[in-house]
C-alpha cells in the first residue's frame, strides 16, 4: 500500500490563487462585469500596501466570484480555465513542485484547493494528483450555474481526508502534508511529516508549538528549519 501525501494547492504549489487568476480572465473576457474587479481591487491595494490582509482580499474575490458565476455557462468557465492554465501552469514554487515530482508514483497524492473545480481540474493535467478536490457549484439543465454550492472542501479539509482514507482503506503511515495557512492545520495534524510552507502567522504559531518543519522560499533561496527557538515577527 502506498503512503499518502496531501497538498494544499493555492499559494502552496501555485504562486498565486487559481480563483484570482480565473476571476481576472473572466473579467477580461467580459463574462464578468468589469465593475467587480474594481470592487476587489480596493482590498488588493490595501494588502499590497500592507494596510490590509491577504485573507480579506481573497475572501472578497471568492465572494464576488460566487455571485457573478450564477447564470453563466459552464463551457465559458471551462474555456477560460484552459487559457489560465496554459499561461500560468509553470508559476510554481520550486520546493513544493519538486517534492511532488519526487514522490509521484511512490505515494498516493491528494490535492485540495479552495478554487473552482473547473480550473483545478485543468491544472491537475499538469500536477497529476491521484485525487483532487475543489469547489463545486450547481448547474441547471441548460448548463448554467445556479447559486448552489455543492461542495466546499477547503472549509473542512481534515474531515474530507479522514473520510476518504477510511472509505478507501488507506492509512497515514509515512504520510506527508504540505500547507500554508491555518485552514491546513487539520490535515497537517494527521500526517507523520507535516510541512508548513511559507506559512502565515496563524499556521506558523501552531508549527512552532508542534515543532513542525517550516520551509520558506524567497527569490532563489529556500530555508528549511524547525521553529522551536525561532521568533516570529508579525507584520
């Protein structure tokens, strides 16, 4: 039986958010109204200017996407997703992509994303996870999105992993987990080899208490360390 490796995708392998890139493309193609981009740009600027938080920015994009998607054709979103991945699939972190490549075929790999399943599925043609999770939205008989959220896996990652392992007879011996925010703590707590990659403050605090491996990748430098005696300076 292969050991299990669990990955967050956005901000952990992909050096951005698939939701953000897809949202921008849909505005560019005028499938979404340009005014939506202006609305979320305010929180983006606050984050870039260190006057706000990334979590607020991404929450604004996700909320705008969920409202704008209603009534749109699935085929339009799929087409935009293919374009995004063609242009951005190599925008990955070296550490996490190399680690994933090194264990492929040796581990059963699971990827979890807070982005729409359409764009995550397209990206997985490049990443090749064995099992994939992304947000799923309802679709009516005409192939248009409804306001129903069928599956929001990023909101309960630990529960999804536990259920999947149980249903498929997998265990966590020699398992690996890689995440970057507090939403990943649940599954990182399950695995034998948890890695907090470019962690935000909330995840870094937990990693220090539990002495999880922390990896920071900046420019051409990758630093791996145990955080027990490291002082974290919050921005």
